[in-house]
C-alpha cells in the first residue's frame, strides 16, 4: 500500500502492478546491491503465479507488502482481462441502410405524399394480390362448369375482373391492418423496418382512416356481385383483422393466413348463381378446394417465412418456419401432397374430365415438386424468387388446366367423346 501512495497516478490494476514491480526493483537495487538479475526474475514469476498463494520468503517488509498487494489485485486483473477478451470478440452491431424514396418502377411516378400509402398496400409488390386472387378464379371456373346453364365466357370475364379488383383492395386493407398490429415489431426486423408505419411516415391514426376507406371500397366491389356473395364474404373480415395476432400466440400463423387467403375458393359459386347450401356436389367441391388452397398457402408462406427466420427469432415472432426449421422440406412435401389430393377430390366432386386432371393437377404436381426440390431455404433472395414466381408457376398452371376443362365442356368436346363411345358399344 505504501507503493500505491507513492504513485497516485495509477488508475488500473495492470498499471499498478507494473509500477509496483518498478518500485520494488528500484528499492531492492538501492538497498541490496548484491541482489542479482536472476533473483529479480524469480520474484516476478512469483508475483504472477496463476495457482496457489506465493510463499512470502523474503524478510524485507517492503518485499512482503508488494507481494501481498499483487495477490490481492490478481482476481481483479483476471476479470479485466476476461472482459477485454469478450469485448474484442463480440460481433459489431449491424448497420442498416436508411430509407431512400423509390427512383424506379410504378411508385417513382406517384406524388411524394402518395408514395407512403402505396408502399403501405404493397402496390409495388403485387405477389400477395395474385395469391389472394387465384382461389377466386379457381372457384369461378369450377362454378362455371356446374352452373345451370353453363356460365358464358363473358360472365366469367366480368366476375373475374371484379374479383381481381376486390383482391387488390382487400389485400391492401389486410396489409394496413397487419402493419398497425406490428408497428412495434417491424422496426426490429430488417425486411420490415422501413415500412411506412414502422418508419413513422404514416401515423397510426391516419392508417386507421385509410383502412376504413379501403374497406368501403371493398364493400362497393362486393355489392357489385350478386347479393348472396355479401353473406359469404362478411365472415372473412374477422380473419383479416385477427391474423396478425396469430404470430404472437401460435407457431402456425400460416394456417390462419390460409383460412384468410383461401376464402375466395368459395366465392365463385354464389357469384355465378350456384347455391352451396342446396347443391351438395358444389358444396363438396368448394370445401375441398378451400382446404386445398389452405395447404397451398401454408406451403408458400412457409418458404416466405424463411426470409425473416433470424429476425423473427430475435423479435419473438412465431412461425411454422421456426418451429420446423430442421425438417422444412419434409413439411413442404407433406403440404404439397395434401394440396394435390384435395385438388383432385375437387375435380371428382365437380365432375371434371381428363383435361382438369392432366392440366391442373399435373402442372401443380410438377411445379410444386420443382420448387420444393430447388428452393434454397438459407438464401433470402432465392426464397423470395420462388415465392414470387411460384404464384404463377402453380397458380397459373391450375388456372390453365381449369380453363381448358371449361372450354372442353363448353365446346362439347366430352359430348362428342361420349357419343363416339356409345356408338362403339352399339
């Protein structure tokens, strides 16, 4: 302690030990001329011994005091060295780029005041609109073949246009509601931190007013369809409003999303005058188609969830991708099998012909199998590519198969085959 009083500039244990060593050497050199270099090295080794307590063999009071204080400082020095090592090996915080207004694409042509609202409804990312629209066109084409009389192409075109408009509007409303629920989570996820509400470009109050305007627009589109559609569509609003909460309470929010996005699989039937409550075959077909689309939604959104899997884990957001990270492709394969089985069951219930099974079911099997085989779940860009293009690969293939089936029945191709078959039997 005498050495510490003599050197008040010492501020840390390592510096203190160094000064103690220097002080002790000076004292010994002046007081004991016969003290050689070898003995000094021995004392230095004793001071920094890592195990056990050094023996105080010297009879010099200063010597014993220096060694005693070095022993006291040793635990402090050890903790400081450990902390320094941990700080040196710690990863530096990620620096995320700041928001920059769009300079290309559709949004770059919009007024600056409108851009945040266009971003809020994902106008520049229409893939979600396509996924919401495809179940509507599936059910419309199936219902067209079951209507009595068979629906004309003009009726299908008009109904399809209304469904696409409704999908665009309601998907935007769903995104706005989702971002309102997630406004405190989105800033912590790299992909979502620059969304308009998360970056405070739109206030929650303004977003609520905007949601009301979108819902009124959707109601206008809905009322343009036969009034029966109103009763079928209204319950879906509950799912639209509550889906964001599923990410907080269950590991399977994609299932809730499937219930929401697949609702259009029932809407085509009342839109073309097919009553599901009185037509058992139509009800069975609609039920199988709805369940098939739920499996499809969980499948493609599981791939989508892998884009945020690291940030979701840190933010406490639950998803099927986190729950089944190690067996994702096995789960995807199972979902594809369920989707294809239910799609085939839809065709059987609706009395579809070989064009449907070869075109719709065959293309779905080929595209889903290719996507599951080739998607790289650890690569964010690759997941996004398959999510974006998978809508057209699978959804487009099923649509083409259903369109071919409708044309085959509308043009009477199957009637000619049946007549030829009957003639051959005679």
